[in-house]
């Protein structure tokens, strides 16, 4: 894209302001224009704090709901299927492991939101969204388990495995 002819009459004009795109300024062939100074036209990237706070709050809420319903299930006589927690973890162990995973997830999310690459930012947002959905699903599943049912009930993953699809 060349500079618009309406601004071609300006003497000493800056191509980046005429073309409105730094990439187009390099190809500007209007007489009297000069290419922008190195680093002068680059705008600093501003992190979207709203997305970070909203994603972190959603993950915190779903993680807390999952932890509370898991604790209620354990108190009713159920057991934990995750080997990292153990069959019947103490409340302190459960809270510590959940807090460590939450802190790690939010830290990774913070650095992906700070990235200049939009694909990295959206990968982080998708990852936090999937984690939030997984914890929400597990919280609902934990609340619906009857420990006195004649068959053992369990919460599977958010997406069914090949064995569950048969």
C-alpha cells in the first residue's frame, strides 16, 4: 500500500503517520517523505489486565468449587482417584497441592498474557479456559456422586476416553 495522495503534498512528512502502518512506511515512495526512525514508531505492548484478572478469577472459583466438593465427598466416605493426592488426603495436603497447581497455572497465564505474540496469548487463554471447564465439571460430578450406590460411581475426564466411548 502506498501513501495516500492526499498527504503527498506535506513536506518532511513521516511515512508511518501517513500510511498508518509501520510495515507500509518502508514501501512509501512519496517524494519528501522519510522512513520512520528506528524504534520511534513501535508502540509498547500493553497487557490486557482485564483478561488476566477474569481468567484467574474464573480458575480460582472453579478450583475452589472442585476442592470443596471433593472434600465433601471424602467426608461422606468417598475416595480420591488422583494418585498425587492419595486415596484419602488430609485437608492440608489437598489445599497445598491445589494451591501449588493454581499458583503455577496463574504464573504461566501471566507470562502468556505478557507475550507480544497473539498466538501465545490465545494459547494461554485457551489453556486456562480448559482448566476452568475441567474443574467446574469435576465439581459438579463430585457433588452428584452417591457413595452408597450399588455400583461404584466415578468422575472421568472432561473429554471421554476411548474406553468410555464403547
